[in-house]
C-alpha cells in the first residue's frame, strides 16, 4: 500500500514539474532576459508630469519602460523625483529636500520646462534654472556627463487641451527647447529630441492619453525606442 502511494505521489510531482517546464517554455521571448546582465545600474529620473507618466499606468511611464528595455543591463529602480505641474525651480527645490542629493546614480534622465513655458516664465530665467538643475544632474551621475540624458520638451500645442492655440504654444516650446539643447551641448551631456514625436499627435489621437493632454503609453514607447539607443551607446563606451 505504501509503495502504491509513493508511486502516485511521484507521478503527481513529475506531472507538476512537466507542467511548470511547459509553462516557462511558453513565455514570449520578448518578456524574457535573453541577454545576461553584465552589471546592475541605478537610475534616477528627474522631471514633471511627463516623467511620472500622468494619466497612464505607472509602468507605462518612460522611465519604467526604459529601465526594462536595456538588454545586458539590470536596472534598479528607477528612482523618480517628479510631479505634475513642477517648474524647473520646483524640481530644484524637491531635489534639495530629498535624500537623493546625497547619492549618485549610473543613469540620470532630465525632462523639465513645460510648466515654465505654460506659466509664462521668462526664457532667461529658464536658462539659469535649467543650467542649475543640469549641473545637479551631472553631479548625481557621479560627474559623468555621458551618463546624463536630457529629453526635449514635448509640444502639447497639438493636443485637445491647447484648444487650437498650437501656433503660439509650438513656437514657445521650440524656443525653450533651443535653450535646453544649447545648454546640454555646452555641458557635454546626451540630448534626445522627442518633440517631433509629440507633434505626431496632431493627426493621431492614439498618441494622447485620455486626459487630452499627456502622452499615451504608445507615445512613451516611441520616446523610449529613440532614447534607449542613446543610453545603450553611452553604456557601451563606459
């Protein structure tokens, strides 16, 4: 009787193992780490609503997407210092009030400025504040300018939120982007222009979240498709 019971338990155990093996083999290759991670990297994302992914699922925000799409690199985090409505000065203050100021990171992204423009802030003031927060980002990246990645400000003028004021908004966004592009070049950090992608929303409503203003998960993926090439290139050169 005991022998028969042992055989039954063994059979059930073997069946369970086979089932688990079959289940694992059915995982799509796109969700499995096919390339062994060479190192573990820390990631800090600085910004505003575009960084936290306002109106989309948290893991559809570009920092989470980026962290999961860097083959050969295991990313911890990301740590995010961002909030909807933040101006550049508010981001600076938030960094100063957080514990990240006493840490360093392997990757730092920075996307800030839309609320400076939206609130009618001067471009001269934005330049001063952007340089300040950029220098902080470099410090937080262990002083390595090649591991700092600035993204341009999206053009929300093409969204329903703008109520047809696209010409004025688009022009001002371009002017603010001229500033962050110039200062990024002066500092020697990486710069990724995602503004052109944001403008595609003028003719593609699927690129806009349900709030009629922020990017959808689809648009965030388009940003990441471009940004991750820059990040991977920088990591390979370290």
